[in-house]
C-alpha cells in the first residue's frame, strides 16, 4: 500500500451516459499502466459501467466497487456506486435522464474534492443542454466548479506547444466586447501567470496577449478595445513585473507560429483561442480550469453522439487529461515544498504579486 501512497487520487466523472464518456474512461483504465500514475475513482454506478463494458467488450477493465470515497483501495480502479437504478440506455441519443446522472457524478466528485478526499478531478464530456436544471444552470463545467469552490478561474487549453487561455469564456460572440473590461482582463492575466508558475513550474512566464479586433484594431481604425483596454492593462502589469506582450493580431500570431516563443497565450474570446488550438492539438489537447484549489482537467472534445457505442472513440485526449491532472498535482506539491523555504518563498511571492 505504501507504494501507492503518494500517487494522486483522481475523481473521474462519467459524463453523458449516452455519449462517448464511458467508452473513453473504460479504454483509458483498461491499461493497468495508468495505475502507475494515479488512483482513479469513477463516479457512476456498477450497472452503468457493466453495461458499457459489454457494449465495447472491455474484458480487460476491472474495478473495485465502493459506496463512498472513504472505502477506496489505492492502486486499483475504484467505482463509487451513486445510484441503484438499472437504466435504459439509448446510446448516441441525448435526453434529460442523461443530464440527471451526469450531474450526480459531477456533484459528488466536487463534494469529495472540497472535503480534501481527491487530489484532482477529470471530467468526461457532458451535454450542456440536457444537464441544465435548478442545480446546474451553467454554460459548462468551468463555471460550475468556479461557483462550487468560490474561485476566480481561467479556462486554459493545454497542448504540446501551446497553452492558451480565454478572457471571456463561454459567452455569445455578440457579448464579447461588452464583457471585456480592464478588471476582467487583469484578473485573467494574473490567473494565467500564477498558473504557469504554480501548476507548470515556470519561474518567470512569458505571456502573449491577443488583440480583439482584426489587425489588433489597426491603431483604433478597426476598434478601440486594444487602445482603451488591452494595451493599458498590459502596460500596468508589465510595470509590476509581469512578462506580458501584445496585443498581437491573432491571424499573424498563429500564422507565424509565434506561440512557440511564449509560455502562455491569452485570447480574447472562445473561438479565437480554441479554433487554432484544436487544429494543432485535437487528439491530445486538454481543457484545464486554472485557479481552482483542486486541479480539474477534461478532454478537448464533446459527447460525440454520432460515434457513441461503436467502439471507435479515441481515448487519447482523455488519457492526456489524466496525465495532465497528475502532473499539475505533483507540480503544486513541488511548488509548496520549494516555497516552504521562507527566503525562496519571498522572491516567488513578489513575482506572483507582480503577476
């Protein structure tokens, strides 16, 4: 048991029951080598997992069923049995029942994480429409966890050569300009800077900031957000010690692969950041919620109803989400240990405040 003591305990939420979430979870943890990195705890039900195991013939997937987080066995794949109902599945089809059980999984994982029983959470894809209810009235996981943990957060996409955050998150494109202001931009840049230091071990992160408008506003000819919001915030944070640069026109920035010169990038809106990110990292990309007390990652794709139940879903992005969660848990531990030294922690604290 001692050999498993320091491996992160990760909560794994089941996602939409009729999407590819159960399939990619089973495929990921059918490989016993995953237990070298973490102790997974799946939040679902025994009957649900057994049903999906038969659908994709996952003979190599084994699990230890328990009723609560306190009963898990380190070094095994654990399943917390959250409901006893035997459900009727219509794989590949959305429905309100899917959302009900998806939320049960997310809610219990969040509660266990708040109680300090989980080191991190990896979420399988949900249907953002069917999950809506009185308890879940959010655009997605990011906003739900922000409220549960009462944290300011940043949606941060992680790839092999690119880490890109989004200033305005899940909002309609028609509202992006009205939601972008100096306070929000400063908050997101500080979150990005701190995450790069604490979660990724980059002592002095270099950050690129994209413009909102074509050609980064062309000196106010194509929009004034760069002059009135983005440039002043960059200048202010630079004066406080942050290595922030921009604003860069998004098309040229990605066309010239300038992201390779930076540790992190902040885009102004969802598709400005995620379109190039997914072009570069669709199979291995990971969605990370920076700013939470417990790391939360997910694959960078959705429920994929069209291929659900056909045993053709690629689990690579989900597997990478597990790896990234483990890496971030360990980086945070290292950061905490390194800064137990009061002399070193003072210099790092000064950098964080500058960020």
